[in-house]
C-alpha cells in the first residue's frame, strides 16, 4: 500500500507541487492523502485573483483539511489524516506551506536550507499538525525568491528519516535532477525503507525570451524542470497485502 501522494500541476498562472503522506498505516491514510491533494489543487487554482499567492495557498490547505474530514466521514474512515507540503511557483516566486513532517528544501550552490519546520510530537513519528484535523488547521507559509540554478525539493519522511540534510544536498547538487532523485530514493531504501518514499525535485532554469536588449538576467523568466520518484518499500507492500487486504 502506498499512502504517499504527490501533485505536479503546471498552469499558465503557475506551478503547484505537493506531497502528502497518509498517516496511520491504514486505508484511511491513503484516502486522506488523495483527498488532500485533490482539494489543494482544485482550490488553489480556483482561488480569487485578489488573494495573494500565500493567502491562496493557505486557504487551499485549509480546504484540503475540510475535504479530508468530509471524505473520512463519508467513507467511515474516522481519523483519516495526512501530512501536506506544497509549493506554488510562479516566475521567481515560490510560496511553500506545510502541515506535519513532510518537508521542503531549497538547495542553492553549496547550501541546503530546510524551508519548512516539522510539526512533530513527542512520540516517534507523531505529528501535531495534519490535514484531517477536526479542530481546523493553521499551515505555516514561507515565501522564497528563486534564482537560476536553485533546486526545490519536496519529500515525505520516508526520505528524511534515513538521509540527513547534508547528504541530500550533496546528491542534489552533484548531478542532474533525474539521477539525484533516484540516488536519494536508493539511499533511503538501502537504509531501512519500511516506509513509502516520495521525492519531487525542481530545477529553476533561466528561460531566454525573444531578443530584448533591456532584459537582464534578473528579468529572465524561470522555467521549472520537474522530476518525481515514488518508491513503495517492499516491506510495506508485503505488510499491506497480508494485513490490509480487504474483502470486496
Ligand atoms: Mn511516511
């Protein structure tokens, strides 16, 4: 069973990226991550143009919470919940929001910055903020300005539990993004891999417009190249087929 879900949606108004990691290891986790991603995408791109992108992202994340609660109620999967990390990129502007312990990183030159702060509880792997919370949610929202060469990485804890930040940085900056995501997922699998691993990696690249003498590098539009890898750990699959197979 794979309880991780991701989104890469490219529209003229911008690109929306997200990772959701269903909580609890039960069918409710899968239901929650799916409902969260779907609602996030619909609501973010349907938001009024009057809203700032940061406000639109926060509102879409609150709507994702409502959607998970609704789906949980309809299906009888009470307590269905999921993490949610999302990045809305337009030009050189990146707005990042999170609930839970799925993360966003910015890798620039030789540095790696953890954009998000985990909402972790006192027990191992427990989280204090998540979609599916009947008390409502308050996502953290961060605004970053991208420069050409930046790489933006979203991932579930299946990666970060096994691969430290410095190692993530080394892999991400030493190779093209397709090889980088595969290396990261391989590392996480070698070191445990009892959880789903989802990695979404973007490269911000300058896109030259038509010849325009007044166009400096800082005015160049940034284009994103995106690669996604999801790994479902073998142990998790076996466990799911044994323990969670449900009769039709
Ligand atoms: Mn996980």
